[in-house]
């Protein structure tokens, strides 16, 4: 994938909690996040993830009126190059704002599907089960759709 992947905290946290943050590195070429997301993540960001500051503080500040600072900063960063970015974001409100701003978005479950397609993981279902054990919750509709696409 040639686009820059901009990650919000939810995907980083989810994959870190199950010891599979490396999936991002193995699926995507370039992964970026913001210092606000890094703070939400709460652990050292792996060296293969770049941290960038959105150039436009006005956009970020406006987005912070409706979103947390991590989501706002990640969306603001993606808006700087919308045709060259894919935003990984799971939270419903953040996804809605990103889509309204014509950004390409995927969620953690789509990342797992891409990981299976690239033979990074063997089973999307097993990984979803691991996430569920750590109290990560996803819409049952989305889970069904992803598992159907994964042929599981």
C-alpha cells in the first residue's frame, strides 16, 4: 500500500494489548501518528511509527470541539494530504467526522483482514477473540462482515 497510514490510538492500543502491534509494520509501508495519539497510547511508540504534528492548528482545534485530542490530531493530519492518507480509526464519532471530511478510513478489524490477506496472521476470528478477551468491543455487524470477507 503506497498511502501513508495515520493511526488513532484505538488500533495501537488494541494490537499492543494482544502483543500484535507488529501487524501494522508487516501490513503497511509507512505508519504515522501524532504526539496526542502517542500520549493516549501510553507506551513507547515503536521506532517504525513516525510521529508528526498537524501543520494546521486551527483545523485541529476546531475538531477538538467535538472529538478528543488524539482523534482530532489524527484527522487534522490526514486532512493535510487526504488523497495520500488512510486513517485507522474505530470510534464511531471520529469515523463519522473523518468520512464527512472525505477521508479514507479503515478500522482495526479491516487491518486484521489485510493482515490475513498478506499472511501476517492465520485467523481474523482468533485475533478478534483475543481482542474480546481484553474487553475490546466491535459492532457485531462489522465482525460478521469482516469474517465473511475473511472466509471464516
